[in-house]
C-alpha cells in the first residue's frame, strides 16, 4: 500500500522537476550558426611583421569569445570563425581578396587589413557590398573623407601619431628648437608629417628639413646626409618598420646626432629592437596603446589581464605591441555592436557601430560622423636599455624621458 501511495507522488515530483529544468534551459542561450569574419592581412611581403601582429590581435579575441560560446544575439550564441587571406602587402590584392571573402567565403563582416593603403582599397569593397568593416591599422584620415557609411576605425587618426612627441619635447629646459621630418610617400605617412609641420611652430620649433621618399625605400642614406647638413635637434620619420630601421642604421653610419629620434611606426615592435640591438635605445615613438595606460574597461579584459593573456597564448615574454591591442579592439567593437543591435543584419550592425560608445582596455571606442575614432588619445614611449617605457604624458608614464640622446660616438 505504501509503495502504491508514493508512486504517484514521485511521478508528479519528477514531472515538476522536469518542467522546472526545461524552464531553466529555456532561459539559457542556445547555439546558433557560426558567425564568419573575413580578413585580408599582410602575412607576407614588406609589411608582414605588422600584418602578423594584426593577426595576433584578432586571434587573441577569437579564442576568448569562443571560450564563452560566441557572440550572444537574442539569447542565441553564435560561435565565431575568422577566415584569413594573405594580401602579400599589396593594397590592390587586398581589395580583391575582401571581395572573395564576401562572395565565396560568405563572410558576414570584415576585419581590416594592415596599413592605410590596403584599408582604403578594402573600404571601397565594403561600401559596395554594404558590409560593415571595422579596421584597426589604417589611420589615414583620407580613408574617411569619401563619405563611406560602412567603414569604422578604432585607432586614433594619423595626425596624432607624432604631435605628442612635440608636446613632450617642449617640456625640457632648454628645449629643442629645430626638427627634420622624413616621410614615406603613402597617405598615412604624409598625414603624420603634415600634422607635425603644422603643429611644431606652435611649440616654438622650426622644421628645417622635410623630404619625402618612396615607401619601403631600401636606401635612405642620401636623405640622412641631407638632413645632417641642417644639424636638427629632432629627427623624425613618418613611415613603417622597415624604413625606421633603415633610417636609424643610416643615422649611425653617417654620424647624424640629434637630441631626439622619433619614428611614427616601428619602435613599438619587438622587431625594431631585435634588428638594431643597443642602437634602438633612446628612440621614441607615438603609440596607440601601452600596458601602462589606465583605462577601466566595461567588458572583456583589463589592461593587465590582456597583457597576461597575450603572453600566455603566444608564449612570449614581450608585452603586446599596440598593433596587437588595436586589432583586438576592432573585434571588441564588432562584438559590442552586434550585441547592441540584437541582430546579424549588416545594416543594423552598421547603425550600432555608428552609435557605439564603449570603454575597453584599449581606450574609448567611439566614432565621429566619418567613422573615425577621434576620442582616444595616444601616448609616447621610449626604448631604454632594450625595454619600452611610457614616458608621456606624465599621468600614465612608468619612466622619464632620457634626454638628450647621447651622440653615436659616445654610446
């Protein structure tokens, strides 16, 4: 009798528990289709070092988001895949590959390439297909002067790259008063240089020598010889890693001494130090990000957690370069915009990007009407004894500028 009495009770309890369980699982996200991002990146060619850093930044986020099941849209988790193509550091090829990623590989969204030239080409394709592209490595403002609606850049624009060095140079007493400006002839580098030439006089500094050279120029000794004749206090280069290394080598070989050597791109990378050894010391650069910044992110990782995750994933003792960080930030912008849109529809995601305003480990991500992030400042770093130190502005610095730079003969 007792067994027959409890049997219906136990059965009813089982039904109740099952109902509760199904109710709980109903509130948990289900797994949906894989969300495909396409990226044409310089994995070979003249900009392969920077392209490799770009890919590292994308892959670091990819691991993190998939470890959480993907991007959640209306209670559905979408795993993420990134399909890569090698644009071989060729801007025209990059655009062709982006079209392939959209047409053949069925990419839902596009992550940007390395470099302003390739980004400008890819933006045309993104606009033509009405597919949002978030890019992290094309800082030339000319990209955003075409009225495009589907391209967004998370990084500070080109005109901010070296003006911070000018601000820093105005602080010692006596301060340097003359500058030489060497410039690769690509749009990004020209914009960086023009900003310096326009800004330096406001800080009491005269640009006494300015010269453009072909991007990826193998021999810059002639330029250095001409600059040396002007005896500048500051030597600046607006170019990329290969040019920065070449200019630094030529400055030593030809005995061009200056109180400050500052390059727009190159010194922040581990490759600059490995290529030049002790000769990399004292060089400054404007940096989009360093591990010393004090941003308080509202999601993803803190600055310290990001550095730790980078070192663990890539088995590196080096801190992540800013190219890595800004590339991760592009992924975060996409993630948050998709979540805010509550949709995978490209136009709705595009609108969510246009209204995005979020704080990340990389800094504030917010776009002006052109799609460029003018809201995030840059910092200045210097290589000291083979290590990068953030030296300006003072509120984020973990070291003081070593100024003036010793002459080559006395090092």
